[in-house]
C-alpha cells in the first residue's frame, strides 16, 4: 500500500513539473531542428579554368549589381557598395582558406 501511494505521489509530482518544463523542451527541440537545417546539401558545378572572372561578372549582371564603390577589408575580403534596383546594396567577396573546419557536435540527453 505504501509503495503504491509513493509511486502515485511521484507520478502527480512529475506531471505538475512537466508543464513547467514543456516550453523549455519545445525550445530545445526548435534549436535542434534549426541546427540540422543549416547543413543543407549543395551541388557544386565546375567553372572552366580561365572563365571564373566572366562567371563572376555574369552573376553580378544577373542580379543587376551596378555602379559600385570598393573597400578592401583585408587581403582576402573585398567589400562593395553597389546600386541594385535604385537601392544601395552591400556585396562582399571573400576568399576562404582551403582548410575546412569540422562542425562541432554536442551531446544532448533529456530524461523525463
């Protein structure tokens, strides 16, 4: 009898506290979903060896980027202020080193 009462009291206690932690669990769930979305698959297409500059020009032309001012942020970053559809637009061209960092994964355990 005492054992049943103890289990019943523990059950009621956990149900009351679970309502308090439900928003926290929902927030953790949303964080996990958004973390997974950031690693979307990409299809890389090869640009012929000496046509990279024309491909960059074509990209700028397709997006109607014209009349630019430049600022060299660093050796590997060029910032542009350009007109696009009668509005001032920021454009950044950045060269990243070839070494890629592995994403860090963190363990998460939830017990109820």
